[in-house]
C-alpha cells in the first residue's frame, strides 16, 4: 500500500470539507462508543481484566523469541509449516511461492491488515493469481479499485449505503438496491462461487497460541471460516507480536477484544484452528502455512515503544479519538489510522516519512483510557515528538519557539510577565469581532482560526484570577 502519511495536514483539510464523508462519519461516530460502554459493564471487574491482559501480553513480549520458538515447535508437530518474513516484499514472495507450489490461480482472503501493509493483492495480481476479498467491507474496497481501508475493523466506515449501492450496480451490472440486507445478499451471491473453486485461503490471525500451535480468528462474517477450511491450502499471515502463551490467556483477551472493538460480548464467529486436516475430519486445509512477520516489530522489543506491541487491534482508540472522528481514516495515509496509526506508521515506515502523525492528536487521553491492554498512547506520541525535535525534523520556527518557551518556563518571574502580556493581547484581539469573546484571526498563529473562531480569554491570567478568588474568600 502506498504511504501518504507525509501529507496528513493537507489530506485532513480535504476531509474536513468533504460533505459526504462528514455525513458518513457523523452517522457512525457514536455507534462503537455507545456499544462499548454498554458491553464492558457485563464484566464484574473490567479494570482488573485490563490489568491481567496487560500482564499476560507483557509476559510473552518480554521473552518473545522463546514463545515464538515454542509456537513453531507445536505448529510444526501438527503438520503446519512456519515461515518467517522480514518485510512486505518477503510476505508477497513467500505467498506467491506457496501458490505456485500448489498450482493455485485463485486465492480467497479474509481480512488481514498485514496483507494491506505488504500490498499483497497487487503482488498476487501481478503474478497471475486472482485475490478475492471475502470480508464484505474489504470486498467493497477491492472492487472500488483496491481502495485502502479507513478503519481496522470497519474498512468502509467512510462510505454510505447509497455509495455502496451505486458501486454494486456499476460493478455487478444489476439494478441498484438500497436495502442493506438485499445488498449483503447480492454480495453473498457474487462471492459464493469463489469460495468453492479457490485453491488457497489467506487469513490474518488475531492471536497465535504457543501452547498448541494454533491461530485464533475473530470475525463477524462466516467468510473467515470458509476461507480457512474449504481450500486445500491455508496461509496465515500475522505479526510476530501476536503470539500468546496459553489458551487460558486467549480466554482473558477474548473477554476484552469484542467488547472493545464492536461492543459485542462475543463475536459472531470465533475460531481456534490447529494443524492440518486429519483422517476422518470433514473439513480443513491439507496444507497449512504460517508466515510470521517482523516488518519493524522486532526493533520495538525492549525499546521505548515496546508497549505498543501489546496492541490487539480492536480499534477502540480511533473510535474514541476526536481527530479520527473529524477526518476519518484515509487522512492518515497508511494502513493504520487513529492514535495507534500515529505511532505505528512512524515506527514501521520511518519517522521522516510521517512527520505530521505524532502531532495528529490532542493528547486528551481518551485513547489511553479505553485501550483494553492499557497502552499509554499519549505518552508514546510524546516520545515520537521528542524524537522529531532531537532529529530536527520539525520546522525551524517551531523548534526555536519551543526552546524560547522552555527557557522562559525556567524563569518564573519572566514567565508570569509573559503570560500577563499574552493573555491581554489575546483579549485585545477579540475586540474587532461581532462578539468580544471570540478571536477571528489569531495573530501569529492564523492557521488556528482558519476553520473556526478562537475563544478569547477573560484578559487575566490564572494566577491573577486565583489571587482575586482567594482574597474574596478571606474577606467575603
């Protein structure tokens, strides 16, 4: 997938003025938030469960190499082949090699963010292998010119049913339908033959269980099971950080994942797949391959950003992020949007290739509060901002301004004087507007008022207001 993260500011501006997108975002803005809030109260001690999930994820990540070796032993003992990919290019090459080894010309796919990272669909097509996305959202994006997803669990979060209806009518050459169930039925009719004649199924993996060599898949559509059990060959593509120790650990994480992602107590389809088809079994692959991917993950182990490896890809951070809710996922320019994307994209593609993303957050900590594995997302964003300053990747004016502020903050009297002058200046800026409590153009930072007026302060600093309050309290 093409990386466009360098252009976040420009893309965000475009998305803010996209009337159709804003209407679509508004419709779905509170859906996930409200459903999650209702679902987590089902757990007697939700916070204790979050802590337990954090601990078990850290346990495997602290000894990641050992748990991966155990997973490889157990998976191999059950007939699977475990392959290792260092980056997206190797993912594509390994997958193509597997397809050619088994004479595959068509591969059905369940939703996989790592295949998005690698640009796998395009690579398969170039090799003469037809990829067919079977997740409804991913299928819609594929037939719309391999459009990238805008959300990790709801890929077409940005589209309305009217847009999808028009797309289906154009691609399927059928009368346009407007009923959601009818549209879903139409997609099912188109996709069903592909399930039956595909030689290979490709899926991601929510978790890898070292104890049994299994992969756990969580979906809300039956396509996932059909992709993984009908074809003779099943290829699992997932990151090395997805490994967990035991099935008991899986049960803990599964109390959190669906509730945090879609507000469900449990997903419609929850599969734990172990090994190849055995004698007497009615379904399952004859050949099972795991492609375990590094692609920047190993460099994070034991470092400043190791906590980000705990991520279970639920999407709760972006569902609650005011920035994501305002601009949608495509503004972020790569596979992962929202707060998680503002951290993962710089780490996976290079900080110099995504200069705006660490700044694409208010640091309000809504993302950190809802993260089911307690990742301190605002802290990690601040670390990326610090690295930008250290590497001189921010504009010179910005760096000089922050240095001046830092110097001033170390001299309390001068800081107090500067604050007093600044707050009066801001109050003065509001005098030429229709309302005296709004600033129409914010002086030295006019971009802040391009889209809306800036609230004007009262004209006194907090210290002055507090001193006045304390005096009134002492002398009522």
